[in-house]
C-alpha cells in the first residue's frame, strides 16, 4: 500500500510549482517584450537609414544637375532627369567614385607608358640617322673622285631605306597606341556597366562615347568636390 505524503509537504510542492510557473511566465513575457523592442529598434534604424539614403540621393542629384549646366546644351538635353537620378543612386555608397578614380589612374599610367615607348622609338630613330650621316660623311672624305657619283647614289638609297623603316615603325607604334587606348575604353565601359552606372556599355558610336565621357567627367568632378577638406556631406 502506497504511503501518502504529509499535507504540509504537498502544499509546499504545490507552492514551488506555482512559483516556477510564475517565473517561466515572467521570463517569457520579458523575452517577448525584448523581442518586440528589438523589432521596433530595427524598424527605427531601417527608417533612419532610408531617410539618410534619400537625403544623400537628393544631394547628389542636385550637385549633378548643377554640374550639367556647364556642358553644351546638346548634351544637357541627353542627360535627362531620370538618367541623373539613376546616376545619383549609383553614387550613394561611394563605390563608383573609387572605381572611377582607379580607372582614371590606370588610364594615366597607360598613356604615360605609351608616350615613353614612342619617345624611346623616336630617340632610337634619331640616333640611327645621326650614325648614318656620320658614316656617310667619313666615306665621302675617303672616297676617290671618280667613285663619288656611285657612292652618293648608294648613300641616297641607304638613306631612303632608313627613312622608310622609320616611317613604318612609327606607323606600327601609332597603331599599337590606338589599339591599347581603345582597349582601355572598352575596359572602362565594361567595368562601369557592371558597377551599375547608367549610360555605360560597350560601344564605338562616337555620340555615345562623348556622352559617356561627359558622364565620367561628372563622376570625377563630384568625387573631387566631395573630397574637399572641411566639406559637410549628408
């Protein structure tokens, strides 16, 4: 036969259970309240971020509209409000500014390298001509009178051959420079298109290229303006 617990122990156990249940309810209530507060805080932060982005977008759009006024009227008409608004959106987080600056640095480095290559070739050609003139002069000084006509004719052919070589090498160098610069333009178009910058895509159309150049200049000018020390930005 089972032995019953004394009444005071049963009451004590009941009281302990009730206390435990009360604590659990209290903890759940507090946890639910904390979750609600975290939700309200997240909503508030999200709203604040949205407001900040809207202010930033309005500021960038206003600055772009001011910069566009300096462009020829024909291009002002092509830079519509929608395009400028989309451009301002692409510039909000500053990533496109960094990309544009990097592309410009690469362009300057490429142009400097190509210029140095052309100058080096020009120097080599000048030295070749000077050396040929020196050799021709020495040959004429030591040449017998009856051989002068033959020697001068040979030297003239040699000089013409050198001139043709110089012309061909300069042409090939110029073609190489044009190709490399064209490739840099394609790289810029592709990079900015992938970055979501409106108006940029791979094209060789002269009008579209001019429009892209104007857009690129707007980005760089706005980036320089933002980089000014002591400037307060939204």
